[in-house]
C-alpha cells in the first residue's frame, strides 16, 4: 500500500527539506517565466538533480531511477489534470506529493 503526502508549498520560489522514501532531501522550486523548476539536493547539500519542470500527473523521479531515490514525486491539480502549475497555483490548486 502506498503512502501519499502533500508537500506544503506556497505560490512562490522556495527551498525546503523533505523526506522521500525514508531519506532526507532539499527541494528548491524556482519560478521560470512559464512554470516551476525543481532542483533536488541530498542531505549533505549535494545537487543530485536539476531543472525538473513541474508537470502535472508525471512521476518527476521516474527518469532518475539510477540515483536510487525511493518513491515518487507527483504534481496533482484540483483544477485540471493536465494543467501545468501557474505562478499562483503552487500549493493552492496544484500540489506536489511524495509517494512511498
């Protein structure tokens, strides 16, 4: 059985620490003209993934299996299942969820 947790976000660029699949990571979300971009660092602050666009419905970690991150990060929207989060949507109608 999977556990889904909504990562608490605000509609702005931000940096926060989260646990994904039992390991600690730092997430940095940055607004870039048309959408949010995600960078992931390990617990020691080493950048392990950069420039991941937040795309609704896709496992953002799916292409990074070789990094050994257990679990998934998925963007879900209460507005439209295919909409990319706009600047004011993040943490409001579009949520980033960890699945483990």
